[in-house]
C-alpha cells in the first residue's frame, strides 16, 4: 500500500424480521470516560472510509465524536463486546443512552453520522433515515462491495491527524 499523507482537521440483539439483518445492538454497560461520547468505527484500510472520516472530522463543530479503526484495539473491543459483529463489514456508530451501549450499522450508522454533524448535513441524514431500511441498506451494501476497488486500500498509519484532533482517534 502506498502512503499518501493527509492532515485531518478540524445487550439485546434486535433484527429486522423481514430481512434478518442486524440493525441495532444494545446492552453492554459503558463505564469509562469516553462512554458519553459517540464513537465512529471505520475500516482503517479503506480509502473511501478514510476520506469519509476526514470529511466528518472537518465538519464536526462539536468535536466530541471519537474515531477508531475497526482493526485497532478500540474497534476490536466493540466487536468483542458484540460477538455478532465479528463478521459484519460495516461502519459502526457507537453511543450510549442511560449508560447502555448502542451500536448502529450500515446505513443507520452513516446517516446518524450526518445527523450528528448538524446543519444541512443533519437535514440530509434525517431525510435518508426516513427512507425504509429495506431500500437504504442494499444501497449501502452496493457501495461497500466496490469501495476498495474504486478508492483503493490505504495504510492506516498514513492518516495524519492534526495535533488538536489526535486525542479523538483511539488506538
């Protein structure tokens, strides 16, 4: 993999009965200091995913969103707490409500990230969430299947993070 340096600024398992797809996981009690902050788990070797993270960091005005590569220690910890995620190829949005961890997958994770960003992005995310998951997730899946072919693979260490954002990227 070639490294192109970029600076970035700025439990109950529930399934949808008609598709059998994993949708939301709830259940693990979160008790560390990061528990109150949302976490976006992404594929650190995916060029598209890396660009998406850069997009989000640049537009995150609240600067509370945390990031973790799926194969890093924090990403693995999320999957270990939810064994049903081990084989899931998806961006994950992890947050907590009332001390309980919630994990969103696929289009829910992507669109919730847009809602989190606020402004026009929030409107776009809410409009997307209004579309039935039966329509959204196949589109997400189609993009996910070709993302590495189109955007290539990147070395996770190539992501150069601005000093003020380093603490938001978990190991």
